[in-house]
C-alpha cells in the first residue's frame, strides 16, 4: 500500500498530523536507544494513515533506519497467510542480507515458512508447539537483526490480516524486549465491527502498556484548505473550500477526489454519493483502461504485470496504454517493487469491485485461475496455491475449486498457518457435495493428520473421503487454538463412524477428543482415552494403536502411576518400534523410564531417559527434545539428584531457546526453580520461577512458578505473600483435571500456610482430605514433604491446649501413611526418618539419638535448608535432654543452622536459632574483639547500670541467688540479667564473662573480693 507515485490528486505538502508525527519520531529515538517500540495507527478509510506512515518512513530513512514495509493482502475475501511479515522480511533481506542470514543461521528450515528464500521448510509431523516455535524464532531473528541496526517494521491494513498474521503480531508485541525496532501497524477503525476478527486483538493489545495507539481524526477546515492548495498549486476560493470541506467531512482521500472533480469541472462529485464520486473518475477513463481497472479490482490487493497481461488478453501496447491512462488519472499506481499494479487507494478498488456484475466477477476469477494454472510462475511461489484456490472458489467452479483448496490447505499447514488451513478445509467440506463424483474419485489424501490412517489401505490408489477432511480439520483446529470448532468436528466424525466398523479411525478421533477436552478444561480426558483403548484392544500393531497406548501410559504416569501404566508404556514402545513410529517411541520410552524410576528401578529407568535425550538431540527432534529436558531432570529431582537435574536443565534452556520451544522453556524454568531450592540457591530459584510464569503458555508452568514462590515466601516468614502465591497456583491449575504433581504440593502449602497463621483445624482438615484420597504409587516425592509439614505443624502446636483434641488421630493417620510410602531413594529415606522424628516431638518423646540419625541422613544430600532445619532440631533436643557436656555440640549445630538460614533469608529459622541460643546462653557469635579502651568500656558494650552491677558480682564469682540478695532482686530476674550480659559480651558462660570483665578492667580489684558462697 506504500508507494511514491505523485499525481495531481495528491498534495505534495504533508498536511497536519504534527502531533502524531512527533509521537512516531519519539518512538524512533527510543528505539535507537535499544527500547523496542510498538504503535497502532487507526482511522477510517481514506483519513490518511498510509500518507502518515510514508512521511515517517521517509524521515526514518534519512536518519539511517532501515524501513521494511508489508501490507496485508486481500484476494476476494481471503487473506494470504503471514503475507505482511513475508513481504517485510523480504525487504529486510534486501537491505541487510548478511545480517539477516547471520540472524537466521541454524533455523533456516523453520524460518523458511515465513521467508521461503531461506530454504526448504522441514516436513514431518506437526505438534502443538510448532506455531509458537515459529513465532519465537521470528522474534529472535528480529532481536538479532536490530541489535546493531534501527529497523522500522510497518504492517498496513490489519483489518485484512489473516488469523496467523494476527497471532504472530500479538506474540511479537508481547515478547519483544530488546532491539532497535519500531513496529507500526495500521487498520481501518470504521471496519472493525463487533464481530470483526481484529477486534479481540486490539482489546488484548490495549492492555499492554508498552503499545501506543494513534487514532487519526479527520482534517479541520484549515487543514482541508492547505490540502486543496497543495493539490491545485494555488489557493482556492473560500466557497470551494467550504463546499469540499462540507462534502468530504475532512476525510483526506475524499478531499483529493472532490478537489480534482471540481477542478475538472465535474459537478457530479459534489452532489451525488461518495461511491459515485469514486466511480465517476474511473468511468472517465477510456474503455480499455476501465476494463483493466475492473480486472485489477478483482485480482487482489496487487496484481503482477504478467498475470494482468494474461487475464486482460490485450495487445501489449494496448495494455500499457490503458495502464498509463489509469496511472495518470491516479486510479492505479505501480506496486512497491515495480512488478505489478494496485489501486492508489483501496476505497476505489472496493467501489470498482462492488460495481461488477455477478457473472462478470466469476468470469474474471475464472480467467485469473486459468492463467495461473497455465503458468504458475506468474505469481510468487508462496502465494500460488492460496491465490489459485481463491480464484477457483470465487469462479464458482466446485470441480476445480475443491482440489485447489486442498492444495492450499497443505501449503498453509506447511507454513504453520493452521487457522488458514482450518478455514480452507472447512471450505473443502462446503464444496464436497457440489464437486462431481468423478472429481472426488481422483482426489488422494493430500497430507496426513498426525497418525490418522487415511481411509483405504493404499493412499496412492484409494480416493480421499470426507472423513479424511474431518481428521485434517480436527488437528488444524487444535493446533490453531480453535478447540471448540475442532471438538464439533470430532463429534461429527464419530457420528459418521457409528455406521461403519472402523475401530482405528474411531480410536484416533477419541484421542483427539481427549486432548481437546483437557485443553478446554472440560475434564481429565480419561473417558475418551479409555474408549480409544477399548477400540484398539486386540488389533494388530499400528501407529494409532501405539499412540493410544502411549497416551494411556502418559496419562496414567501423571495421575495414576502403577503396574498398568508401566505395561501400557512397554507395549507402546514395542508397537511403535514395529511400525517405525519414532516420535511415539521416544515419547513412550520417556514415559516408561519415569515409571520405572517411580517403581524402584532407578538406574534402568534413568538409562532409558538419558538414551532418549541423547538420541533426540542428535536428530534435532524439537518436540521430544523439549519433553526430554523436562521429564528427565524432574525425575532426577524426584530422587534427590538435584545437581544432575540443574545441569540438564541448564542445557535444556539453551536448546529450548535455540529451537524456539517457548512452552517447553516455561516447564524447564519451573523445574529449574524447584531444583535450585533444594540446592539452597534461592535467589536464582525465585528468578527462574518468575521466568516460568512469564514464559509458559499454559497454566501448569505458571502454577509451578507460583508454588515455588509460595514456598520461598513461607520459608522467609512472609506468610501473607505465601498465601497470595498459593491462591495463584490453585487458580492456575483449576479443578477440572486433578494430578498428584499439582494437587499434593498445593495441599502441602495449604497446610503450611494454615499452620503459620495459627489455623491448625484447617491444616488438619486439608491433611484429612489428602489422606482420604491416598497417595498413588510413585508420588512419594510429593507425599513426603506433605507428611513432614503436617507432622511439624502438630509438633509445633504441642503446647497449645486447643490442639490436644484430635491430635492422636492425626498422628496415627500420618504414621499409617508413612508405613505405606516407599523410600527407595536416599532423600526419601531421610524424609521418613525426619517425619518419624517430628511425630516423636509431637508426642513429647523427642531424643537426641533420633535427631542425630536424621542429621546423619541429610548430611550427604546437598540440601542445605533441610539440613539446617534438622540441625536446629538436634540442637534443641540436646539442650533439652542431654547434659552440660553436649552444650558445645549444640552451639556448633545452632551456629551452622543460623548461618545457612541467614544466607538463604530464611528468617523464621534464623530467629528460632538465635532465640534458642539466647535462652540456652550459647555463644552463637564470636566474641567482640577488643579495641582501644573507651572511657567507659561497660557503656561501649551496651551494658545498663543494673547489668554492670550484676556483671561485677558475676566476676566476683557469685551465684544468681547471691546476686539477688546483694541487689535486692529475685533469683529469676538475676538469671535474666546474666543471660543478657552473656549475649552482649558474646560469650557462652559466667567464667568467660568474668574474664572479659578482668581483661577490660571494668572493676577495681577490691570490688571483686568474693563473699561467701550463696
């Protein structure tokens, strides 16, 4: 839509828009400083959006910026997938070829879906991350290119944008954080009715504070006068300006048309409808030029010269003469790049197109289609299939349109334009009955919908069936997010299959329904999976059978792990190998490995998972690369190998980042946060949790991040903050699909928050609900922390009278669960000992030997916070139950616990250790080093006058009873003063305090003469 052809209808003077142009220039300045800018420019048709962008683009070029322009292309009512981005990236490649090649290095196959010039895009099975992966790689490409160059990316006519273009634009505007980039997008605000597909995107972008919207108003009278003056090259009479202003209402394009009409003496333009005004200038052209204008109007936003020549069927000299007349009259203009023609303004094209007769319209579309079929090179390769399908469809020729539409759907799928693929497949369904049987019999399955078996044993010789279209459409709907439409399509397919004995296809559609039901939060999907499992039971090996078994195993691993899930995983691996379904096999092996570890076959299960990780990385299988770097480290963390987990997760971040696996990256960051907590790297864990929330596209990574932040807040004493994060996590997971890996950590945090807030009854109620549900096999990694939290809450509340009722039943319930849980990993054996020690504490029979065994179990596990907590409990037990000879050991344990707690920011634990040390008069801090003696050393130590008196008597060797008698205070008060003095001096006993007093010369020798012992 952006060109630079000047005609007499365009004012050479840029009128008004000073404020808007200033905003754009400010955005350019900010972008040059490395802060990406995004602006949406709206306004009614003809108000001057394109002229504003042209003016800014020219100024940006003068300042050294690279301008890449792309317009949304309309062909009939069809938008080309990613058309504005493909055009803009093509322009960027022309301007910065080396830089773009370097930025795309390693990802050419994927980015070729947007820019075919980069190479051949990879074929193969598509997954739900495919479109997000393409979007992420596009964002990275732009960030790399704009690291050193200021780029203006201008996208025009968003009101015509296809769904894939809208989704990509939304993604870029939400995720771009670095780079010298300005993104402009224009749209017609008067076209955005309530049901217009652009409306939800505009509402979404309005919520982003990083995006500015400019609404272009119509010109006032003075601005109209300036515009008309520029067009006419002299100042017009006031009456003429008044008439043009009144008729145009300040719309810049109508001002141009009215000014030219009035100048040429055409009074019609001032009285008739504006549509007639637009047509009257076309009708003033020679007949041949009018004919060419009508052809261009039906060809799309831009028509290539060679295609136009083939459709017009004129002698070349006649065609050029007709085009020259239309260009000179400002009806047509050369397209950017000089390879074709477009209307100078889309309003004129729409008026001309609307004026076509029905038969005339279909005839022109047929001629376009026939020309393109005869010579496919007439249009760019990435547009060919879509344009041919559109031309045949609007020619109302079902026999030709159906195969063309199917070919276009394959092209859309190849480009990850799943929304357009779905629309095209729905169009094929519409054409199905209208197409002759003879044509339908020649059609073959043109693509594949994951592992769906095309109807008929040999796709090369068996005709395509309507059911095959439904399968393709169901997958396209799921991949583009149109899940409701996809669900309806699967329902229609299953209804058709009721009359046929076709268990494989029925099972395939039931698996699709299970995925859709889960993503729509309508349930856990098991009913649909179980139906599919029943349908394939007893059938020979096939890809569908293997996928059903793999789905059963994976679903069970997350919700009901056990022997049946293990058997399903083993059979899925076996069947996948038999039919050569590599991706299904890899996914099933990951599931199998995880289930084996949970069943106690730790090393064998891990070997499976490591092998899969290595093989899929070597083969660059993106979908399984992401999952392998999520599941393997999660399994390692589940058996306490946190350091190994972090190493793999760091590599997973590198790979998911490189491959654009945004969703997998969110999972990796969530798992990384969990492992970093175990290793005591809490600041890194918090950063990773926040990144998981920001990066994840689904609820689970967000919920995982919220749970991590809740744990950290609780451990740091920020109970209200922990409650807030807990609520976020619970809301994120929702109630529709319960999983132990989500529900048990939520229950654990619920118990912890309730106990911290003194709501023991609610903590007990949550525990009771959990115990009633039970702990499925393989969930010990979540069960042990929960039981520990419940036992700790009971032990901490032991002294509360209100906690006595019901305590015995609660402790019995915990102990009963402990006996049923497995402890095949050292970390969970240590947790079992810890839980039992807390149960003993809750019963009032805690012993140093019990806690010493717990400390010994945790010392080799590299879990500093857990170790600090059990060291604190051992010190507490030693001080309570052991003699004076254990005080030094207790002191060292408390020092270690407090040091770790302070390092982590675990204030409750640090405060508890300090308080226990103070009560026991233990020297947790090193003694104060003496410096130059102040005038009053006692004052320098912070001693009050009463404490000074007490210290004098301590230094003289008096007991607390004798001190009380000397100072007329109670022995208890004397004891408190002595404890305070020991703390201020940083010593552990009375003898050390006396030595400090002597060293500092606090008291004359005669004052220290001991009296009789008391």
